[in-house]
C-alpha cells in the first residue's frame, strides 16, 4: 500500500549529494509500508491513499530520539517550575524526585505518551526508562517502531542541603542493572511484531563509572547496538565531569577509539 502526502508545505529531506538535511517546499512524500519511495517534487507513481500536505511540515524518517514515556506525561511542565536556583535552576537533584512515577502509574503514563506521539506523527522513538514488567509488550501493542532503551547507572544522586550533589555508588558498579538491560533489549529484538529493537542507556555521564561506560561501548560494538546517554544535562553535571576528567561531558568518552 502506497501513501502520498501531496504538496507538503515544508519537507525536511536528506540531500545525499550534500551529505546533510535540507528544507524543501511544496513537494510530495510517498511511502510504501515502512519504506520511503519518494521525497520532494512531484510523485507520479501508483498511490492507494493520497493526503493533502499543504498545511503540513513533513519530516520523513524522523525518529524521536529521546522519550521518557513512563514519566513525562505526569511531569508536564512541573519540573520546569521547580528548578533549584542553588543548582543553576536544575530540579534533577531534589524537587523532581518528589514527583517520581510509582509502579502503578508507569503503564498508564506510557500509554498516554505513546498515544500522544502517534497523534503527532511520530512513528519511531527511543523510549528511555528503568526496566519494568510489561514494557516490551506495551511498546509492541502501540504499533510504533520502538527502541527499548533501558536505563542503568553506577550510582544515584541526592542533595543533602539543596546546594551540593552527592553520589551513592553501587557495590556492583551497576552491572546487575546492565545485565537486566541487555536481557530486555534481547526480549525486544525477539518480539513477534518485528518492530522492536533496543539500545543500552547508561543514564548520565556523571552517574556512570568510566569502566561501566567502556564496557557498554564494547558491548555495543560486539552486538551492533547503538547506545543513548544524557550528556551536559545540567550545569552541575558539566562542572562535575570537568572536575573529574578535565573535559566537558560532550568530549568525555572512555575508549575513544571506539
Ligand atoms: Zn531524558
């Protein structure tokens, strides 16, 4: 079945020759099942379903690279309201934790989030969350092409006084959580829908030891996976990584030749 978006007002397209994305105007976008067959200009091939794109910005191939479906519908704007001025307006280390999603809310929150992104035109996303029962099946039922991205870390953070951040390092350096993440990714890749895959998500640069990150990169090379991490998420994190390693989180990578 071929679907055509006719005369899209704007298209974000990939220019193979230039090696970069470009904006196109007033063009057609055609796709057949999961494959794009035409982007920009006039499409004169067979079409089973034609839609008017004249008021739309079409982004063929867009993948929402970062989604916390299990929690964000419940935060919605709340975290932005409770930033801590003593920690450069980040609410990550104290206030956000007050609104953490409990076990009963994870499933409904995820369903709301996935419905919202589908309604917005997203067909593929990377879903970051700690492993929970039913995650893979829920993603499978959604119809999305989903990258399950189980989060794990070597440590957790807290602020004892609202001005400083302390790290509680796990005895196993996060290995058990990494093993659970790997098992969940393998479960996703084996899902009957064929639309699911996964990638490890070491949570942030400051919560993961250099050794854990190096092991994750080695695992990804071995399995052909990508991985996903928060880097430079807060001023505090940038300062902490500069203190530990003398560089910013964006350039801090163990085994850089990987
Ligand atoms: Zn995030």
